């Protein structure tokens, strides 16, 4: 990848906690494309979930639904993200490409590449992972999600492109989708074959990755190799998650707060844009999907509903429910054994759909 402007920040290596992987899957399911990892959550997982439930969730439940409060939250998260590193075996290459060569109004592609430092982790085939970060379409950035992107880069051997996309309230939907589509076109324009590209995202980024998959199909662009969704926010109307809120003890996400955010995300046009409605999307001929969701989170019914829709469309869809796990637990893969195992499952899926060589577990960051 020589286009754009790359700068290596040369950040120092940081130590990584030792994590003992769990067996995956824990039981042999009747349907190999749907299984529940039914191990009792680890001590670390239970302790962290309890701490978040008592300490952070009360604030998230009261997240403001107005522009000033959301901008303040974004500034706080951005400041905290300065402490994020890519890990010992990955490095970050910032990317800025104004795309002046297109001669059109195509938006610039700004973000970062996350690549493996190890020659053993470099894929012999051309490809890339396009990762879209979560954060309710209002906060977070590629930097906040480096624990996920660096793990994907090291374990799959593929470079991970994590673009900045415009966020609400300044830029309601479909602005994020337009930026994600621009990043996908950018990869294609630079010779990365669609058969080597995997779309991925978590939470709102999971919604965006799935919406991007549908938009690629609608616009006739070459189909990507697959789509990976971590705890996707499937239904922005929040009907299913609000129902689940009555019985689930989600340690992190509040369906009521998500519903307030959704009104900001969709802007004045409301929920009428069909690109928002993943459960009504015509998914025939879509690429393979991997959907991972925590068993304790209120978004679990949404992930299951999306898997049902994909199954009815005869799409290759793997649904994994991780018992007792919280929203986007994969970001804690350096700490939680369940998160480490889930990331290895994601790498296995990427390897399968792109037909790349797997990377040895000893090379994982």
C-alpha cells in the first residue's frame, strides 16, 4: 500500500497480559453455524462485569441525547484514547488520502492501518480487513479500538484499515455509510481484490459494516469475502433491545440510552431510510457472515434476529453467543480468556473466507 500518507509513530512496545485460551466451541452443537459458548464466565469476566454494572452503567444509562453533551462525551473519550497502543506485535500507520486523483466529490479517506510487525504474521495473499469502530455513531475512533484491530492484524496476517467516519450529531446517517463506502472503494481502486476484503465492526460499527455490505450489493460493487460483526446494533429503533432490557442484566449497555442516541443518529429524516433497516434488507447473495454476541447483553435478540434473516436468505451465517459476556467483550482480548478465544474465532473465519494461511497462536499480540 503506497498511496496516501503513512507515518509510523514508533510508539514503544507495551506488555501484554498472559491469557489462557478457552476451548472453542465448548460443546458440539447440532447446527455448526450456531452455537453457544456455555462455559461459566471466568473470574476476571465476572469481576469486570460487576464493576462496570455498578460503576459505569449508571452513567451510560443517562447518556445525554443533545448535541452539547455528546460532544463533551466525545472529547472525554478521545482524550482517554491517547493511552491506547497497538500492542507489541503490531504497529500503526496513519493514513490521509484526499483522493484528488478521482476528479469527483469523493470524500477523503482518513484513518489508520494496523499491521503485524512479524514477518511470520504477514499474509502471502493480497487482502485487507476494513474495520468500522463502534461508539453509538457519536463517540470513539480507530484509536479506541486498537486492541481489536491489532489482534486481527497479527492473527490473520492481513492489514487492517480503520477509517475515521463522520459522526452524529453533526453528521447524521447516511454520512457514516458514505464514508465507509468511500473506504471500500479506496481499497478496490488500489488493487485490493474484493475476494480478499473482509468487512468488520462492533456495536454501531457492526450496524455500519452490515449496512455497507448491503450497499455494496445494491450498487453493484464487487462483493467482499465476508462480514464480521461483534455485538452489532442491528435495530436502531431499539424495539427488541428494549424488550430484552426487562429481563437482561446487561453490565454495560442501556437500551433506553441507545434509543435516545438513535434519534440523534438518524437526524431529521427519522428511520425511513431503508439502509438503516438491516432486518428488512434483501440479503440474497450476500457474503458469509460471522456474528458474535455476549449472552448477557440486551443486543443479543437483535443479533439472533439478523442471523434468522440471513438464514432465510440462504446466506452462510455463523452465530456465536458467548454466555455471560457483555457488549463488545472482544475489546478486552488481552485480559479476558473468553475475549481472546472469540478473537481467535474471528481470525479463523477471516482465514476461511479469504483462504489465507492461518498464523500460529504464538504470534498473537
